[in-house]
C-alpha cells in the first residue's frame, strides 16, 4: 500500500510576502480628519489635522468647530469638558485604524456650528 504525501492547502492570504507597506502623510492626515469629524459630529471639510513626529510616536493636532448640540456633548457641559472627553477617543480610533502609536491629541476649537445631523434635516 503506497501513501502519497499530501501537502496542506494554504490560503494565499496567509503566505508572508516580501516587501513593505508605506502610508503617506496625506493618508494619515485624511484619516485623522475623518476620525475627528466623526467623534465630534461635524463635517470632515470643517476639520484640519496636523501630524508631527514625537520621539517615534505621532502627535495629532486637530482644529475644528464644536457642534452647538447633538451627540458630541451633554447638556450643561462646558466646551473644555466636551473637548477633553473626546481627545482620547480620537487617539484610540486613529490608532485602531492606522496602527500608529499616538502620543498626544491636541484640539483647537475654531468656532461653534450646528451638528452635521442637524444640517442634514
């Protein structure tokens, strides 16, 4: 009785390939803008994001208007409270999407606007 050697079938996606992957600064900046817009409930076009190296980590600076009401804050909270509560969320979501390590997130409020949901109705 002969036995033939059967090689296991490998999924093409699991085979390591030589090479490298690079994500350019523009893609990371666009991701930071989208994440901040989502977290604060404003349109991405109203958000500016800046990235800089911070000893091997990324430091994010975000400039955006704060929605007057909606999902981004609770009644009676101050502007500082609302922004402080959302900074960590921006860093966590950005890291989750990009795999980049974020050292800090600075937010500059540039104005007050209606929420994106309010403008759509």
